[in-house]
């Protein structure tokens, strides 16, 4: 498991910077990707973290934050537009953290879990990723004298044998360390039989295990209450309850790509507060677009776009490539082919560009006069 200092140093190298700015780092820690890298040190996790870091850097640069360029001093009492939306987002986040922290359900949870305090960045990540809070109730934690603010927990195979595969969850225990005391709790003593049957039926080791009245169940209830009151998602609500901080994101943006044998659907989704400047939204969109299209979005030749359905339609009729080319040349005298190989090449390229944009990587399409 990586510590936060190591993650921050490695992220700075990925970004090509001497260090990750404090404001950027704080925003990243409030999300889920730092925890993902910490517990799953894989290239995909680092790529996701670096992508979010660059997005936050772009926000900071546009909003005149600490990662932005040096600019001349503004006129008194006239805030620049770029500065105002970034400050606005920060102010809303601070406001939500204060008012939500006064909610009885939040204060009650903090009192039971942390004696009324909140956790720092590293403590928050450890707490939210601890399997103990998914399995133990507050009463059980009290009986075990478990310090929820400073503990370690993990799953352990019972008497592992070479070549054997233990049954989940019967073959595993929850190991919990608090202070100098370490306890090994067999999962069969923590999970009711109905829950164990559900786990055996479909859940793997490491999948979320949330029991009613567990600490995590109580945390989810508090986060759900904040969702109803302030529109916070469950993840941000849980982080606010535990850490006392709230990052209000004026832009939520992500891309998806689903692929079948016939077509690939790439989409970009933006959820934007109406007061965010349009140029900022455009930059975020271009950043995600570049990730899907390898940095550029070259236009496709208008003359060759009909080639896709021309070839597919005649292939369905069983036509040969020579007949397909002759029919194309009759219909498109300005873009004739002399060789079947050139037509087949352009067909494959236009097919990739139109149907598989993420895979095509914008390979240039040269048409006609082949």
C-alpha cells in the first residue's frame, strides 16, 4: 500500500512538474482516484489520476488560481471573470462544509466515530477504504475497543494451503489492528447466514460488503441525508462527513467508449453549472475529445463518406470488388479509382473513422485518383 507522499511525488513526475500544487492535490484527495492508486498500484489507475490532475490544473489556470499564468494586477473592485467562477466554486464548497457539518445526523456520526472531530486526508482515505467499517457496528467497535480514527484492517485466508482455493467468506478472517492490539475475526462470526449465501452466489473477495447497522451503513445514511438537503452525491457526502471538507465541482466531465463487432460508441458527458464560462467548458470538452481521438479531430473527406455504405450495400448483394469499383466510378466520376486495392484501403480507413473513432486514431483518408 502506497503512502500519500509517494503518490504525490510519482504523480508530479507523470505531470512533468517538480511538485503537485497544494490546491490541486487537495481536490484529488477528496475524490476516489488517490485511494484507487493507493490500494491498486496499476498503470490504469495512475492514468486516471493524472488525467484528473491535468483537468484540475486547467481549471486552476483558467480561474486564475495558483497554477495559472502570471497576469497583471486587476483593477480595484473589479474581479476578473475567470477568477470569479473559481472563487465562487470554492465559496460554495466551504459553505456546504459548514452548514452540512451542523446537521444532527452528521454531528451524531462524528461523535460516535471520532469523538466529534474529523480526519485528515490520509486518515479519511484509510477510514473509507477499511473493510472493518463495512462489517462492524458501532457497538461491536466499542466492544473491541477499536479506534475508528486510527486502525488498520484487511482480509486474511485461514490456514492457506498450496493449490487450495478457500471458500469465500468461510475461509477468510478480518484482521483488525488498533494501537498495539491485533485481533483476528472469522468472517463467519460477523456475517449472518443469509448474507453469506449472497456473497457465495455472486460477490468476489474485495467486493463491497455492507451490513445493516454497520459503521458504513450509518455513514451512507448520513450521506443520503446530505444528498436530499444539498444535492451532494453519496461519495462527496461521505467524504464531507468524515473529513469536514467539501469540494464543489462546477464541472463534472467524463467519457465512455463501448464497442461491438459492428460499431464503437464514444460519448462525452458534461454536467456544468450555468455560471461557468463557455470557454472553460470548451477546453474541458476538447481535453476529453483528445483522449478519445488521440489528440486531434481531423475532418473526414466529404467525397469518401458515401464509400462506406456503397461498399457494404453491394457486398450484401454478393458483388465482387471489381464490380463495386465500377459502380462507384460511374456514380462518382470526380473520385474514380483505377485499382481495387486503393478503393479497399480507403474503405477500411473510412470504416474505422466513422464506426470506430477511438480505434481509428484519425488515420488520414486519401481518396480518389488511385
